[in-house]
């Protein structure tokens, strides 16, 4: 069999870097550590990822990506990751945002956006841990995913709002699935949510929502 007749190597998928143009194997490249909802791959030539690449480049990259790369992406972004170690209640700074999400990328992005507004941040991976931290740390605002293991975010919100100890905490529910107006109205009327955001999470929209729910001197 001639070289030109060999089947594609399933362990390689070469692409041109958005920054330097170097051709690198995307299937063997590491993921970046950017504070983004979905991190991207790092070029072996210049060491840059394509998080800031033009939208057209990113769309073409994933439209041409083989199944193996999609599987790697799914595993990378769903990889179990414990929340950051939280400060004890007596030392934590306020105003405080509690981020409850099983996706580490969402927690990183939310923490970065909130820090710019003067919020301290604590994290939880699911609704059970989130409710526990709400009771112990009394955050001013909670940002929670709707669908999570053990206890989903809307039900966590309902329980917190039903408890006199935590009912005044502002709760923002976010979701990639229930985006219609009906679901938004349901989350606010039936579960007591104070805000409702879609995923992928827009950091600017999150900042606007935080400002509206809890204005501070750093967050007018």
C-alpha cells in the first residue's frame, strides 16, 4: 500500500494554530487553563490556546473535529473536579457569592466575574453541599446550576427560600436546557429564584445581574 493510500491515523488530527499558523496534533495537545466556560487546546509551536481566536476559526475547528476529539472535549469538561477549598464562615469576606455547579469551568468564570465587582466567592459542586454552605456562610447571593447530582438547583432554591434562616439570600438559577420564558417564570414563581441566566454563561450578563440584585460601593 502506498503512502497516499494509508488510512488516516486515528491518533492524530492536525490543525493550523490560530496565532502562529503552526500545524499541530489536536488529539495530542493539552488543554489550556484559561478562566473560561470551555477551555481550548494549546498549540505545541507557540504555546497559545485559541480561546481568543476569531469565532469563525473556532466554529471551523469543531465542525471539522473527528469524533475522538469531541469525546476528549466531553471528558475534559465533565471531568470531576472538587470545588476550591472554602474559607471558614468566621473569616470569609462579604459581600459573598456562593457558586453551585458541577462544572469547574463555570465556577472559574463566575468567580472571576464576581471578584471584579468586589464579591468574595465560595464554591460547591452540588445542591446538597450548596445548601450546607448557604446555612453556614450566609452568602448575599447564590448562583446555581439547575441540573446537578444529588440535589438540583431549583429545588435547592425552593428549600432555601422556605427556610426563615436563608430566605433573604438572592438566588440566580442558570441552565443550558430550560431556556424558555415558561421555565424562567416557573423558576421564579414556583421555586423563588431572583434571577435566571442561560448557559453558556455570559460573564457580562452575570455581572449585570449581580449589580441589580446586590449593589455595593465597588458594584454600583
